[in-house]
C-alpha cells in the first residue's frame, strides 16, 4: 500500500536532505554533539541550586545542635550568622521560612536581646507560630524570666491553636479551675490524642485518594498535637510527606518550609530537601496532584476506624 504520492515523496526527500544539512552544520559548529558523544557545551546550571544546598546544610547543622543536650556554642553562632547571610540569596517571599532556624540558633546562645527580638519578630509574622510560642516559653518573660504566670499564658496561647494537644488539655483545665461556678451543662470534653500513627495513616489515606489538602492537615496535626516533633527521625519522614504534597499543590512557600523542616529534624533528608528547595526557588513545577477520587465504602470505613482511635 502506498501512503505517499510520488510528488509527496520528492518533497519529503528534499525536506529530509535540507534537515540533514542543518544538523550536520550544527554538529560541525559544536552546537550539537554527534550521537554517543557528550556535548562540549556545559549544561546550564540552576542558579538556585547552590543557595538551596547552602541553606539546607546550615539548617541541618542547626538541627544537630538543637537536638544536643550541650550544643557547641561556636558552631551554633557560625551557623546562625551564615544563615542570615544566605537568606539574602533567595527571593524575599521565602525568607520568613528561615526565621525559626535563625531564632533557634540565637536562643541556643542564651537569653540575649537578639534572641528575644528574633522570637518577637517570628510571633508577628505568624509563620511556624507554635514553634515560636515554644521558644517564647523557653526564654521566659522579658522582665522576669522565671515568671510562672507568664509562662502559662504563653502555653495557653499554644493550647488555643492546638486544641487537641496536651497544651489544649492543660489550657482547658486551667480555665475550668478559674471558674467560680461550674457551668451547667458542662462544656463538652475535647479529646486529646497522642496517637501520632493514626494521624499519619489518616493523612496517607487521604493522599492515596488525591486529597492532598486533607492529608497535609492530618500530618501536621500528628506532628504538633501528638508531640511527634520530639521524635526527630519520625518527624523528618512526616515533614517530607508534607513538603512533597505542598509542592504538588503549588503552595511554594509552604513546600520550602516543609522541606527545610524535614532536613532540620533529620539530616538523612538533606538531598531530597536540597533538590526540592532548589526546584521551587527556580520556579520549576512538579506534577500536579491527581484528581480527587470519590471515597469508596472501604476507604470511609478505614477513616472512621482511624478517627475512632483519636477519641
């Protein structure tokens, strides 16, 4: 069977000869390398790759010092100072994602005015707010660092934004104790869960069904409400889940925040975090999330069982 007429064959052949000449010219001029040979031209480097690697390296180092019972003061100061300089190399909208690490470095160095200023700045920006409230509690009141009342007030603010956590439970208990008369009927009891595994499994189930926003909410609940943050390796693994979901959702600043936090909690995530941060900073898009799937009966039953474990 003939798919082309003779006239079409002649035109196709002529076009082929012309294209062959163009390709040969490009090869001779060094623009394109012959098959099997590497191009003599270096690949264009990602301008954000090096700043991303530097920032992740510094964040990992500060994480190592943060987790020590006796941090190295000299190393901590060097890392914190270097991070301030490195932050100038990335777009301004991503810099608030670095504040918590700058502040932790300063807090490790003592109750200095610089540490308090960094924490106050973080509280105003409200990025990583629970973490900054914990730093504020650690520093104590500016005029009286040993003030128990001031410390409790800070933790009450933390309980207000994490009602399912132990901070929320303690806040409710203190507020009930301040009442002269017990309310009738009594307020509903808010469950407090320490089952981080259930929160993570709920998030995984949502993610498997294309519901990344719900997945992120559940993973973060497990990290903060269940104090999973104190288990650094487990926390790092969950933060990577959060980062990759935020990345696919196109929430760029939140993706950078989560990639950095994963590496800060566990340096084993350094390479993945560096690549993720570099990609976001350079504007490269990752795969879009899958379409939200209707939850079938088995999935709903699984989610109900997991939520029951939290109550």
